[in-house]
């Protein structure tokens, strides 16, 4: 293993409708990840609170960015000297809906915050009935161990422009907290889109999902050539990949696709 490699973990678990229970899972998984060499640990979408089907308890359990969930993550990140990335049910302005947010938290506090841009109004679901869409904003990134990390969420995978804006921001690793709902061929879509986003942007993709029966599981890390380098199956577990900061440059010397493209991403 390269002495400069950075350990990145995807931690798969099933969040429930109880913050303290979720934090207990996050604490155990983060400690396991660090013991396996991780410096950045990615948890699923809705890690702070999750209920299926959605109901009014979402708004009742939404928090501010300085609320108890983020404070607990900050303390854990400080204790373990790690960056924790997790889905947060954030309070919205209207008091009825919530924000589907992702926070990257170090021991010094929040490093980046992302609000899900594309809501899951597909496959018979209506996330927008309960969630306020994120505003278009500059890519949310943070640096750790000589790598630049960028944030996106779940359904955003189906919109390649989101990942491309991260590539334009110099991101080396796209982090994707998710609750990829199970259904016909949905596991195939999950795998295909994660690999496609890595290949077309020649960067790493690290995605953490809920396990079955609600999610598809298969949290994974994919390298810039589209090779899966670490994976969790369908259980509750942690997978770690040790990412070489020079790996992307080596791939891009052979496959300079980003330099050769003739189009840019513009907001709609």
C-alpha cells in the first residue's frame, strides 16, 4: 500500500426513527473504520432519522446544523481524528417540509454541507411532498489527506451534471450517501450509475446505502477506471479502500476525457 494512500470507508447501516440509536451505530462503525485505516467515513442518506413511509415525524425530528446530531458527530470526529460524512434531516423554512442534507464533519466542526438537488419523485415515490429541494450552489467540497472530496446524494446519481460539477471543482473522490430504494433492476441501476460516474469523470466514487429490505445495500468504492475496489454486501458493515492521491493523474494521462470534452454544465 502506498505510504500516502488515504483510507476512505463506506459504512452501511439502516437508520431508524431514533437519533440516539443511529448515533450508536455510527459510533461503532466509525471506530471500526478507523481501526481499518480510514480517515474519511461515509454514512447513508437520512442517517440522523429515517421512517418508512415518510410522515409528519420527519419535520418533528429535523435539526439545525448546530443541533445535537451534528454536535455528536463533531465530538466523535475529534475523538477519532477522522472526517465523518452523513445524511442529516435538516429543518426547512416552512416548518412542514425538511431538507435532505449531507454534512461533512471534522473535529473542528462542519467542513461542508450539501442539500439534495434532485428529489426522488420517481418509481412511485414523492420525496418532494416531504422534502424541500436544495438550491443550486457551488460544489460542496473539503480536503483531507491530500485529496479533495465532494458531496452529492442518492437520486443525484441519475443526473451526470452533478458529478461533472464536482470534477470541475477539482474533486478526487465523490461521496454519495444514499437510500437507494429496492425494486426491479434497481440494484443494477445502482451499480451501473456508480461505475459510470467514476469512469466519465475519472475520479473515485464512494457510496453508502441502506441495506435491504428498504435499500439495495452494496455500498462500494469505485476507482477512476470503473473498477470496484471495496464493497459491503447486503448486511451492516464497513468497507475501506486506501486511495492513492496519484492514481487519478495516472488514469487521466491515459484517458484525458475531461480535457477533450466540448460542453460545460450550466444551471437550468
